[in-house]
């Protein structure tokens, strides 16, 4: 999650001030040490869905989907017809794929989005 929202730290820091996310706040404060030590238990841990949704709901980030390429991108390009708010993207795509998009700019999507999902997206 930190990789996705590294340029929206204010959103993370606001959420981490809430008592229910105390453990995340402690890890966030010690992030440099955790990274230096490559503590995989913390770095690879799943984030609670409520926290992820709270952060995504405040974010302006978008994901762009290319039906032709069957890929998602962190930027708009000539093949991306669908612009998806990050809050909706977490319901459509694997979370690791979303993280990959913000680390590497693109990720493949399998299975591709269904006709119904694409129809819904075209009305966002």
C-alpha cells in the first residue's frame, strides 16, 4: 500500500492517526528500518480491507485499462479506453496487480474484464 500511495502520504498519515490502525502507524514510523532489514513478514503482509478502502476513498489516483492489451496502466495512453478510480480498481483487480502498476507503470490482467464490467466502467 505504501508503494501505491507514496505521493499521497498525507492520506496515509491521516488514517494512521486513528486508534484502530495503531499497528500500521508503528510500522509506518519504522518503515526505513523495516525496509533495511527486509522484514518480509511486515513488507508482504496483506492490508486490512477497511484500511485499504479508507485510503482509496480519499485518493485521486486512477488506473487505466486497455481491453486490447488486457493490461492496466498507471497512465493514460492511446490504447486505454477506461479510466478507473482506485477505489473501484481494488474491486476489479488483484491487489498485487495494482501495486505492480504503481511500481512498474503496467500490469497484465487475467482474466480480462467481462463485457458487463466494461459496460459499467464506460458509465463512470
